[in-house]
C-alpha cells in the first residue's frame, strides 16, 4: 500500500510541471488552461483549505483535491498532448519546478487583502 502511494506521489510531482507546460501549449483547450492555473496556484500556495498542521486531515485536501483537479485537466487535454508536455517538462525542469519563497508573496498579499477586507467588515 505504501509503495503504491509513493508511486502516486511521484506521478503527482511530475504532473505539476507537465501541467505548467500544457498551460502554455497552443493545443490546450481554454478550460484546461483555467483548471491548470487553479492546479498550479493550489499546489504552490502556502495556504491550504485545511492547514497541514492538523493531524491526518491537513494532508487530505492535498491527497484528494489536487488529484481530482489534475485528473479533470488530463481528461480535457487528452493523453498524447499530456505525454508531449510531460516529456517537455522532464527536459526543461528535470521533473520538478523550482521553488522559492518569492513565489509565496502573491499568495500572502492575496490572503492579507482578504483578511483585511473581512476585518474591516466585522469592525
């Protein structure tokens, strides 16, 4: 069971860069590009629907929501296009996107604006 989960995690780790490449591909449908943006933003966002520090439930959103969004996008872009994008992602990124704390700044600004708006309506 654990080996199967590890294999799925490796597939997901490669799917994110492949989705990033697919979003830029001209043959990718618009709806798939929109879903791809949601997948990338959710995968890279430091803020989850359920915080990761909550035991068990904290990782459930990553184990359920992300694969559902990825499967939905893959259904829209078809297998040959996904394979091409996966190959391009392997060549460009070596199977994983570079991460940096700079990427979290837009997410933090967004959530700070939301929090400010909520606080201003309450007070």
